[in-house]
C-alpha cells in the first residue's frame, strides 16, 4: 500500500513532498493500527482537515475490508485445496518482497548522511538481534535524532 499511496499523494496529486511523506509515514508507523490506514488518515487530515482524515481512512479501509470479507466466506471451505494452498504460499512470499521494496524505497529517501544510515542499521539490529520492542527503538532513534540533527 505504501508505494501506491506515495505514487498518488506525492507524484500524481503533489499533496505533500517526498521528504514530508517519509515524515508522515514515520508518524503513522509510530501509532497503533494498520500503516496504510494511519498514513491515509494523516495525509487526509493534512490535505483537508478532519473530513479529509475521515474519508481517507474510510477509503483506505473499506475496499480491503470488503475483499477480505468476501475471501473469508470462501477461504475456509477451500483452504485445504492444494491450488489455494500453493497460491497462499506464493502470496506470502510476494508480501515479503513488497515489504522489502517499501523499506528500500523509504530507506533511499532518508539516508542523506552517514548518521541516518548508522541510526537505521542500529535500530534494525536492536529490534532483530536484541529483541528490543519496536516502539522503544523508535523512541530511542527519535531522541538520538533530536541530538544529532539539531540545527
């Protein structure tokens, strides 16, 4: 969803700039909930206030909700069927690939200095290898960023 949102919001409609988009996504990730809905809500609010936030959240959530509802009605009946099982295995792999793409695309935008690269790698290692909670890593990186990038 993030590449689609970025293409629409930054490139097509030019509601926010590329750097501001990354900042808004960082805020959306630090709040509980689905990132696509959170980011759509934040961008909707920035563009059109409370009404924009409401309609953006509905627009981001409703299509997925309806599709999942439709699939759920049939999935339980057919999940043991080998083509469905094979499809789900492939879809899982594609989701991982899309997450890598989104991470790489966002990473290219925020790595303007060696400090941001080191901070990003440190945050990844803290979460992945040390088991630090992602919110704690985010808060820690924010504090370190406030110290290192103070103007």
